[in-house]
C-alpha cells in the first residue's frame, strides 16, 4: 500500500486542568483538533486502568498523549510525546477519570527517550520514551510482551484521541477526542520496525454490531498501546491515508514494535522495578 501522508499524532489545546473538553496529540495546528480510536467503543473508568491520558505543559499549549504503565511508576509512550520537555523535570502529569471528570495525578519525575529517535524523523521505529512517576503511582499495570506479533494476529488498541480521521487541505484532521476508547483490528504488515494496519476512518456508516472493530488511530492516540493477550506489543507513532484498490482513502496506523532489537535494549535500560520517590499530588489548577 502507498501511504499518502504520515503524521505524528500529537497536537495542542488551551489549558484543560481541571480537565474539560480535550483534544488530541500530534502536529502543532493553528486550531484545536480532535481525533480518538476510530470506530472504537468507549471504555468505562475501570477499563484498562493502566492506560492513562498524558498532559504536557509546553509553550505552544497543553500537549496530550496516551501512555501505559508497565510497572508501578513508569509509563511507556511515544518519543515525540516528550519533545520540548526538561528531561530531569518534565512538565507532565497523567490524568485518570473519576466521577465523569479527569483528575490529575502525580507530576512526572523524569524521562528517557530512545537515543536513536529524533523528532525530525517523524514516524519512526524508535519513537519510544519511558516516563518515570513517583513510586506506586500506577492505577494499573500492563506487562510488556516478550515477542513481536505476527501478521494476521488480532489486537486491541486504546487511546484518548479522535474517533474520526479525515484529510483537510492535505492535513490529517478529525474530531471527537477526549474519551478513552478501544477497538480491535489485525496486524497487516511488519516493516522497518513498525506494526502497520489499515482500518475505518470513523466517517463511514457501520452497523452497530461492527462498532469497535476494524479500528485505526488518530490524533491524541500518540503513544497509546497495542495489546495482544493483555500485554503491550507496540505504541502509536503516526498514521495517514493510503489508496485502496478502488482508489478510496484507507486510514493507516503505524505502531512502533517494542520488540525490535534497538527498542528492547533501550527498554531494558530505561525500565526499573522499584522507585524510592514519594508521590506528590498537584492541584486541579494545572501543572
């Protein structure tokens, strides 16, 4: 398939803590954008508690991504989600839903990013980072998978991004961000250290029985997990559109394979089982 556009899935929005309507994670845009797991189904507050909304305070505004706790204090997400943050004191919190609202958790302590990654590379097999929070911060834990998936394997993806993807003046845009959604699809290709698949853009009309299947990812899903057997096999780096055999646009998602050799080495060094830090909660006023 020929991908006609490749976008990192991070964007920016005005301040949202205490969190109100939010947008997604990807390229900086002149207006707010809004795109989640397309054709996905909404998770309850107790579904997949290890997957959290990441909120970064940057000069451009608040950047939003998705990440997953893999132990009691460390989140695996995309490398581009920490771009512009102080490595030793990143202006980031994670947020979880409580009583229908998002509440900020502890402030991040530090991060490590795969040294092979550069923001200039955009969508990349090395687009991975590990964010360290205080000990026992995690609302849930998802372990890492020990091997890459195979073509044809079914997976689940989760994210807080848009539920509709569409091209607008050559740019990937969308709508419907701010809700944790999940959905299923199957691996279609493994190439250049990436896990690639195509799915619905969310703009199509589908039967109720098909909602939550044939999904893809959108802005705001950056760093969000791909799960197989409730283990983390990949994180969202970017996506775009490809042309199908009939010439129609197909929404394409590209996830970093966490088991490619460079990422396995990076994660082995960046992840540690214990932390001596004490959780420090912040107020709902902001970062």
